[in-house]
C-alpha cells in the first residue's frame, strides 16, 4: 500500500465518522502538531492525546465539521494534503470554510508525525463571541 493510500484511508474514515479507522495508521508515539493560533494549537504525542486534545473537542464544538481534500501529493515517506475545513460552531451558530495543508510523515506504513498549516482567521471568527 502506498503512503498516499494510507493517508487517504485516514480521511475516508474521518468522513465516515470512524474514529478507530482514523487512528489505525498512527504509530503509538505519533507527534501531531496543530497550527499556532488555532483553538487546539500544540503538539500531541500518541493517539489518546490527539483524540483528547483535537478530535474530541472538534466533535463537541462543531456541527458538520468536514475535511475536504483536493490533492494528495506523494513525496516518498511524506504526504502533503491540500484542502479545506468547514463546519458550524455549536455555540455561535456561525459557519466557516478555510484553507489548510497537512504534512504527514510515515515509516513502515505508520504515521509517525503530522503537522497542520491553516488559515485560522475564518475558523477563529466562527468561534468568537
């Protein structure tokens, strides 16, 4: 299986709401970095930390949170994803759509590192009181 297929599988699981499928390709010591300035900024180590610090809060705070991938770029042991996030904040009722880039690092078929780059302005505006 190609690394782009592994990453595409993560996104497909996300679209189905399949948390186990999303976590399946993650190494036990994966380092997941959310962009500075975001609600979830920081680096999380291990699948449990990622769920607690990123996936669960997104699910609790947003309706219809979607990751739309336009392109996956194969860079050998790295995969780059280009796309958009969208959703509606439950507290404010405001919708957003914003551009994002994901960088994935894989070793032996497992994701060992992830880093997000995102335009936080639309995302944060949907949350602001």
